[in-house]
C-alpha cells in the first residue's frame, strides 16, 4: 500500500515549522460542536466498508485498549496556524488496526468516523504510515475529554483536522470522498509543508473525481 512522502521528522530540534505556522506553547482546545460524554459500556470501534473478508470488525473499549501500545514523538500542525512540536503520543498504531482488519486490495482511501457523524478522509498510504496513531495519551497522560478522550487520530505529516477527536471507527473506501471539513472548503489532502489549507488550492488529482 506504500508510504506517503513525509517531511515531518518528529522532534522539536529536527522538524521546525511548516510555512505560515507559529510555535505554540501549550495545547489550545479547538473543535466544532460539544464535547461528547464517554460511555464505556456503549463505546465500540468499528472497521467496515471494503474489508478484505467483507465483514465488519468491532472492538469494545476494553478490547481496543488491550491492543499493543506504541509511542510516537511527533509534531501537531493546526490549520489555524499554530504548531506544537515534539509531543509524545501514545496509543494504537493505525497499521495495527489494518493488520487485524485488513482492507480489500482495491481500497484507496479511508474515512475516519467520529462522534456526531464527524468524518475525515485520508489516502490509504497516509493512514498506514508508521507514524499514524490512534492516540489515547499525550506526554504520558490520558487525553482529556476536550482533547479527544478516549481516542483521537494523530497524522503528524498532515494538518491536525485530518486527525479527528472522539474517533469511533474507519470505513475502507475504493474511491475518495470528502469528509466534514473537506466538504466545507478545506483542502482534500492537507499537507502543511505545502500549505494545503483550502480547497481552492487543489491541483488536478488532489480531490475526488466529480
């Protein structure tokens, strides 16, 4: 499935700031809509769509929390122009989920689904990057509800809107489809090093076919 070209190098000393970004001390809370209430007895993580076996795969909160834990030191670049450098993210690598519930061979994209029907689309290569993580912790501490507890996606080489808070599952897709913010004028790919902020900047091939 390949790996995306990435210039995000993962530590404050190495990575620097993408163009148009400013260094942020601390971690501002940014999201659209209310903070959902976590109900562990009702929570589940789903993998559906074009799976290799045609079935839907589900984990409850206890089962998902028992998956292998990994850490990634990586930056977070918000499209609102702040960057937080060198954070340590802990959780379950996206590729771990892909190995347990593989996509069909013709899958090209993933839609990440979160609470309230929020969504974000990713190329499969971005999703299976060895640095893409379903985060439960930051700097050794559980995420707060405002920052996405119990689960948020971190995709270090893309703008942070590509990593939704309060994730509930993924959908394997055989063609691209815009997610919540992409439908509202944000760039379909979202590479901060190329300042891919808005849909009017898209080049041919960056977005879904009309």
